[in-house]
C-alpha cells in the first residue's frame, strides 16, 4: 500500500464517493478482503457496483473471527449478492502468530494476502484491495506492511475516506454494518506476548457472547495471565455503562458466567471500552 497524501478535509462526501468509484474503475478486476466490518463492507459494495462480477469478495475463516461476526458478514453478503467466497486461513497455526509479539498482525495479514495472491494469479485478477481508511494512517499497524509486501491497494484511502465518511456512505447504501461497533479480531483481546491458541480464542469468544447476552453491543473481554491464573477484564461501550449502574446485579451475573469458563478473577473496567485496551 502506498501512502497517499491526505485530501483536504473540506472535500465534500459526494466528491469522495466519486473518487472511490474512479479508483475502482481503474481496475479491470479486483479481489476484496472482506470481514463484514463497515470498512471492507463499503469497499465490497462499491467494488461490486462498479466492477460487478469482476469483483471477487473473499472472507477468511479463522478461529480469531467470532462466529457472530461471520454470520453477520454472510447475511450481509447474501443480501447484497456479493457471491461471497470463503477460504480457510491457518495463521493461528504459525508460531510467529501464536507467540503474539508486536508483529502478530503482520503475520496474520501476510497469511491472508498470500492466499489472496494465489487466487489473484489463478483467476488472472488485476488487484487485491482491503479496507484501510484515512484514520488508519495515524496509527502504527504492522498489517499495513503486509499490504505493502503484497502490493494490496487501499481505495478508501485513495479516495480520502475517514471512518465517519465510510459510515455515512454505508448507511446511504443500506449496509447493515453501517453502525456496527468496531470488532477487531479475537486475538486483540490478549496483551502482547501472552500466547494465543484456538482454545484460548474460543474461551474469549464464549465470554464475549455471554456478556452480550445482557444486551450490550460493544464488548471486549481481555484475557490476562495473572499469578493466580487466568483473569478477565470486561470492557463495555462507555455509553452503555449506565445500564450497569441501573442494574448492578448484572455485574455479578457476568462474573458468574465468566468464572464458569475458567477465569479465576473477573473485573469490569469502569472506564469502559477503549481501543488498544489489551495493552493498558
């Protein structure tokens, strides 16, 4: 991915929309890395709109993708006739991934893009695209290095689209994901250098589904290795914390559920969800 100079913030959304369409028209065909999140969903929507069946929409099946996210992604893809292609990636089997150091995301995305590159060659497709947006440029993300390695394009960045723009266009398009809370992969629940495997990912997924059962939309259950065993730090969307304050008994019920999953200690973070919370 080449770093694109940010567009002037004064550029109106309809102009950015036309820029996105123009970027996609430059491609004869494309494989879109789709996850069901709003960014990749918008990219998939416009790729199909512009290139029709010359846009291949591909989702990776992985233990780090929660089943609820996969089902929502499938449902949306069916609704918009994405002709979704599913591939099984095996990044969780890599020692480089499982040790969970600062380069985990690089190995994850490299695995995905290697699969997509093989598909690109086999199908004679022009390019691979993913849903990086302008907000991502302000953060250090090893996954972007993997995109550069495989020459993956980022049309949302080329069009100058920020997350707020993407949600607005997604809502206009009728995409169910337009207001879906951010849902990074399950591996993001582990602090750096805390090892990851399929069993631990499954425990985190069950824990988060258990918390969501109480009606919360934005949920993170951080997996912490303490001296006395596994600990869970529960983060709920800040705007939803008032629900806990009105019904404090829910906290005790959440704790009971997570203790049954094998956690030795459960705390609910009073600050609520915050991006990057696994590392403090």
